[in-house]
C-alpha cells in the first residue's frame, strides 16, 4: 500500500475510487431518481467512473508534486459542483441548470435558508478530500524525482472516453432517444450522471444561444405578414360570449378519437365522454375531425401548441431546448387583458419536460405538481398520481384560486404502457394478444370514470355552471408498432392514410349560456385552440403571432399540418409523399395545382414556426399596447411558497 500511495498513478487511482464511491453514495442518499431494474442501477453506479477518469486524469500532465495538488484541486471543484446540486435539490427537488443560473430568483428564493438546508452528515462528503490531502502530504516527496511516461495520461483519458461510450450505449439501449427527446433531468442524471448532465445542458444552451445570436427584429416581419394573412375573423355570435368565465382545460393523456362510441365486450369504453358528445341539451360542441400535431415532445408539444399556437420542433421538445424563449402565451395574455389567474395541475414531478422553468415564460401563476398531492403507494401508478385521486384532490386547489381562472388539468393514468391496478379496472382488456393495445381500453375507461366524478365534484363546488369546459386529447396512444392488433380492433387494414386518420384526438368545448353545436365536422387541430379561445373571450387573435385560426369562424382554414410535413384537409390528404382522396381512399395520381400549393404552404408554415422558436423571435414583437413582456422572476413554484398562499 505504501508503494501504491508513493506513486502519482497510485495516488490518482485512489482519488478516482474515492470520487466514484462518494458520487454514487450521494446519488443514493440525496437524489430521488426513480431507479428501477438492474440496468438502471448499474448505470447509476457506473456513470461516475468516466467523469473521474477524464477530469482527474487531466492533472497527470503536470510534473512532480503539482500533479497531486491538481488532483486535489479538481476533486474539490467537482465536489463543490455536486454538493451545490445536493443543497439545491433539497429545496427544489431539481438540479442546477444553465437556465437556473441565469435566473437569480431561483437562488434568491433560498435566501438565508441555505444553512438550514445543510445536514450534519454532509461533513462526510469531505472525507475523500481529507484523505487525499493526508496522503499527498505523506508521499509528495517521492514524486519529485518520479518520471511519468507521457503516454499514460493519454491512456487514462482514452479509458475515460471508452467508459463514457459504454455508459451512453447502455443508456440508449435502456432508454432509446435519451438525448434526442431530452426527458426529465432526473432521467439524464440517472443514466449519465450529474457531471455529464451539466456538460449536456451547457451544450444545449450554447446551441440555442448561437441560433438566437443570428436573429434580428427583421426576421419577425415575414412571420407577422403570414399569420395576419391567414387570420380568420371571429364568429360574431360567439365573440366575447365567454368573457370573465372560468376556464377549465382538461388534458386527456394519449387519448385517440376512435375510443369515442367504441364498444368492447358489448360495453361502451367511454360512456361519460360519449354522453357529452351526444348531449341532448346541446351544451357541448365536439370536433370529430380534430388532430394532434406533436412530434418527439409528445405531451410537452401539445401544451406548447395549445397555449402559444406554435408548432413543436421536429426534433426534441421545445419545452426543453427553447425553455428560455420569449413567449406570448394564453396564461400571460389572459392575465394582462382580463385579470385571469392561471394554474397547471399535474400529479408528476415538477421538472419533467422542464415544466418548472418554461411555465414561468408562459406566465403560469401557480404550478401544482406531485408535492401538492397524496402520492402514497395506493394512489400512484406508472408515471404518477392516478386520475381519480388527482381530480378529487384538485377540487380543493381549484376552490382556492382567484377567479376568473385558467386551470389546466393534466391526466396521467392513460399513458403507455397503460398499467392499471386490478381493483381499478372496471372493463376487461381486449383480446388481441398485444398487451399494450389490450390494456389501452382499461385505462381509457378508468380515465372516463375519473372525469365523470370530477364533473360531479365541480358541480357540487359551484364551479361547473359558470366555467368554460374544454377537453382535448394530446397525442396518439397506440403507435404504428401495434398495427396488427389495431387492425383487429378497428376491423380494417391500417394503410398510411388510415394511420394519418387515426391521429384524430377529441376536442370538445362548453361555453356557459351558449348552445353547443353538437358534432362539428370542421378539420382543425391543436394549433387552432388558442385563437378559438381568445375569440370566445372577446380578445382579437389578430394582434398575436398565431399559426392557427378560430375553429368557429366561417374563414377557418381547414388544413392540418403534421410536424413531418404531411397534412390533411377536408377533401384530400398528403401522406408519405402521396396524395389521397379522403372520400374514396384512392391515390391521386395527378395532384392539382391547388394540392401542390397546399404542400408548399404547409412546409412554409412549419418553417416559419421553427424560425420563431430557434431565433426566439417573439422578443422582437410587441402585439399591442396591452402587452407587457413576462418577467420570469415574478414566478416561483416551490411547495412552501404555494402552500403558504393556500393556507392564507
């Protein structure tokens, strides 16, 4: 052992092992990363190795005793970074990012509480540094004459790169598209480690910043001209009919429209939603040709599009990669124009899809996430809180909100892989032999039952009658990987055109005091939600950069772009480079000039939306005299702050 400690390589090896052990211990003790399965546990253990080899290995290029000193200094820097995340995590249940470093409010909120966030056992996190300092002082005299072969530091760095490559490969195997889809920061730390997450976050931020640098105020002019040209005048019979009414926006996770009126084993899968569609009192308008337009961002894309009338990005999620952008979103507009209070309700971790940061830029006043709910074992399944306890517990939070309010309720149970406890299943699964498809109907029924009880609770709380109720599906639940089973379910072959048609998701709306239209066959989509709602509230959508149009307008544009450049209209569709006649389902061999022009329009619209996001162009745009840019420092989503408000 003495011989080992008396060499630079021996000292380096001890430093790496101590760093490795400490980092893994902190992962297990301090962070709640949701590790499940042997692969995730192995990766959590393995990922500190590459960091130790690469960063501490840099010190080996120094000569003599300086190498030991630099190893200690680098170890101290790494320890400071990790411990800063420990303290930050104890308060925010999240990790420090470049975005949080830019926003001083995130740290100002800690104030004088930092000392209170420290624990007595934290002193143990210095133990490896103390050991290294002692060993250095004992054996540094032996290093003065030691000559380290130059190739050894390069071998160490190469070993670090190989370790990282193995780590990333195994992570991608367990969680495909880990980096492309940029999920919750917890996922990245769990799979790649806290230090690699910091590097990844910095790269993402640099890429975003470099795109912004090239943009200027002239770039928004083309976008403004296009959206004003596309603008549809409001329906005079509906314009302003919802002004001052509460808005309850219910987000149906992974819910496709084929579920409406579908019967399984002789039973309606969603009897309550069916009753709203076919309501004899004509309270609701149901759009049966409403489509989602999400890509890799899935739920986050749906949130972005419904609240901003911008498309998600073709890769990744704008909530993550463009989380620091300037937005002119519904929550902020309703607040500034009509004094609305906004809140998002979601029984999941607050940082998933970067929500705790991007909601500030949207102007969301309150964010109620898992810490506000009873997340006991019987209430949680799959991605988070079950829908029934979620709605039940959300009623109290709704009752405490200042009115008028804009409340976004996000369900979770009907999410892939559609798992449900046996006691919660009131419908037998389908019998295709495909577990995903078979279970899909059970969780849809559970969601339907949860929604029915929520409506009862809203009425008992006095919140139903005077509220605009808006229900929509966010994206598909059954992918093309399950076409065989789906063909058995729907009783027909799933062609490329049929797959496009299956991207329909429900959208229905109730406006207090206004007779509904029953079933409306207009072709529309997520991008049309914001201008529709603005006009119902009496706010002219023409003032804002919106790519959708009012679904109730006679001038509504009946074409639906998909994120990949495909599109559908009321008469024909363009899918995978082929035009189809919607009525006959036949291929159109010779598309008309109108069809070719529509294709160019769709591609142009998607390109303009991408320019807005990549260049952060809304920072250059002032819609009208009512608009004030959102100041993210005005928003805070810590549980202590929000619970104090509720108690008052």
